[in-house]
C-alpha cells in the first residue's frame, strides 16, 4: 500500500496500483456485506465500478501493450460476474463469489506486478 501511495503522490500510478485499489475496495464491500451493512455495500459498489473503469482507462493509454489491455478486460469480466452476486445481498452467495473472484483476480494481479 505504501508504494501505491507514493506512486499516487508522484503521479506514476501503474496498472498494478490501480488493481491494488480495486482489490482493497472489493474487500471493503465484502466486509460491509458480512456485517449486513447493505446501505454501505450499495454505496461503495459504485466506487468499485469507478476503479474498474480506471483500470480500463489506464490500459487504453498503453496502446502497444496488449497484455495490459487483456488484463483490464479480464478484470472487467470478473467484476461483472461478482457485482450482481454482491447486489443480491445473499451472504452465502457473496462468500462463494468473493472466493472465486479473489482466486482469479490474484492470478491476474501477480502477472502485472
């Protein structure tokens, strides 16, 4: 997290930094869901959506780097699978959905580090 903060201050945010922010935000949403804070979930999910768009925007600036564009597309697909599960407010489904999301997301994330 320290490196993400330093990169933000210096204006050198990488794709990995943007992905770190999304993972952190998704974990916050899941914690809210586990606590039954559905109002917080519904509000915070918009931040996750914005972070997914930021990842896509970041990858578009890397016109030649198709690997970054592929990563952004995979992240968007994973998010689009998780979002309706979270919005269902079904704690059991969310628990399973986050396991699947994080397993696949972490594989992608470690490729861009």
